[in-house]
C-alpha cells in the first residue's frame, strides 16, 4: 500500500487505517459487522448454536452473503483510494 500507511509488511491494516474505515461506516454496515462477529464467535466458541441456526435460514444467509460481498467491494475501494 502506498501513502502514509501504518500497515505492516504483511499488508495488514494499521490502527490508523482501521480508525479511518470505521469512521466511514454507517449504521447498516455496523449492524452487518456485528452480525458477522456474532457468527464468528459462535463458530470459534460453540455454545448456543441452536439459537443461531434458527435465525439463519436460507433468506437470512443469502442477505448476509450479499451484504458481505458489497462490504468487501467497498473496503477494497477504500484501500485503493488511501
């Protein structure tokens, strides 16, 4: 990455870049990230899997996948412009 980046040699985002991206997030993006985090935590630390599985029907899964794809495109565009 170019510019005044604090990313390491691995290409990971630095704290400054993360803070800038977080500042650009609206409410829908924050809700999506919160939902994704909930599933990540559950996958890593199984506990209440039944509750999540009742919530995650086909329509819900498609919506989350589509929204996640849109967020990835947005994040990539933000990284390219920085």
